[in-house]
C-alpha cells in the first residue's frame, strides 16, 4: 500500500515537472499558427497591391490610347489626291478644224496649262479635217476647261475619270520617313567608323537606302504632277463630206477606162502571185511527164528500128539461099 502511494506520488511529481514544457509547446504551436496567419495576410495584401498596380497601369495605358485616339481624331484630314482625266469628242463646222485646234490650245494656255501632244489627219484632197489634241490644265481648272472645250463645236461624247492615289502617296511618305531615319543612323555610323571595312559596309548600305529614297521621291513627284495637272484628250473632226460626182466627156471616159484597166491588171498580178507556187509545182510535174513520154517514145522507135533491121537481114538471107 505504501509502495502504491509512493508510485502515485512519483507519477504526480513527474506530471507536474513536464506540465510547463507541454504548455510551452502548445503556446509555441499557437504562436506559429498566428505567425502563419500573419504571413498569409501579408501575402494577400501584397497580391492585392500587385493586382491594383496592374489594374492601374492597364487603366493608364487604356487612357493613353484613348487620348491618342482622340488626338488622332483632332489631326487634320489627309488632303485627297485624285488624278483626273477626260476624253472629249467634238464635231466642228467644215473648214474650221485648224481654227478650233488653235482655240483648244488657247484654252489650255488661258487656264495655266499646256499642250502635251497633237495629231492631225487630212482627207483625200490633202486638207486637214480631223485630229487629236491632248492638253493638261491645273486640277482646279479641270471642269472649267471642259466647259470651254464644249463651246468649240457639237459635243459627240465625253468621258471623265478619276484615280484616287491618296493611300499610295501616304504609304510613300511613310516609307520615305523610315529611309530618312535609316540614313541618319548610317551617317552617324559612318562618322564613328574606325576601320576601312566598316566604312565600306556602311557606305554600301547607305547607298542602297539613298537609292530607295530617290525611287520614292521620283514616284511622289510623278503623282504630284499628275494630280496637279489634269489631262484632257480632245478629238476634233469635221463632218464627212460626200465626194463630188464626176462629169461625162471623152477625157473622163478615158480616165475611167484607164483606171479600170489598171485595177484589172492589179487583180491579175495579185492572182498570179497568189497561185505562183501552184503553177511552179504544175510545171515541174508536166516536165517530168513530158520527159518520161519522150524517153518511152525514143525507146519504142529504137526497138522498131532494130526489128526492121533484123527483118531486112532475114529477107536478104532468104534471097541468097534461093
């Protein structure tokens, strides 16, 4: 009984001795959990702050894009570049073709333009009765010039067309700016290059860039010229005049007979030239046939002569025997 009490007392003392350590471990566990919770809270706060920062940056970017869009909408619109051209056909009074050609030339000069090309055609008598004149006038005077040209005679037809080259011109400007930026960089590299090899390579690339720039500038100058001056192609013609009826008389009859004979001879010559290959072939065939017939006749005659000679000899031999 005393031993049991002793053992119980020892166990109780051991429990009391280990109790502080147990409580300390629980407290440590509790503080660790609290620390983990605190760390989790800090991580959540940092994540939220990052999300807010990202959202704010995205909002600023969207705002900047919006501002740029608004600013772009406030920029002045690109001036359209239209190449205008027209084709006009005019019929004028008989005998006034050259006069009206001069009128169209003066219209072009009065509008600040010039004549690009002219063509004139004559009739059977050698008089100029029709032709074509191409003029170029400033784009803003295009319609006025057409109205003035219509007054020179009876309008037969008119066609007006326009080619929009605005997009092409804007693209050329953009490419030219890029090449100019490349040229500036290459010039800086040229000044900073320290070896001959580097200088040669930079100079080669610079030459290519400047060549492309010249091509672009040439195309832009051409478009500027075509847009600045419109083209009007004018056809002017007098009305068709019936040929006069020829009178009678011996001279006219001889003339008509000679003309008829010449026409017949021309037709015959044309026919002979056309069938000459067939005639040559037929002639060759006839020569071959004629040669074969002649050769056969010669052989036949020789054979008859031989037979006749043989029969004569036979007859003489028979006479001698008698």
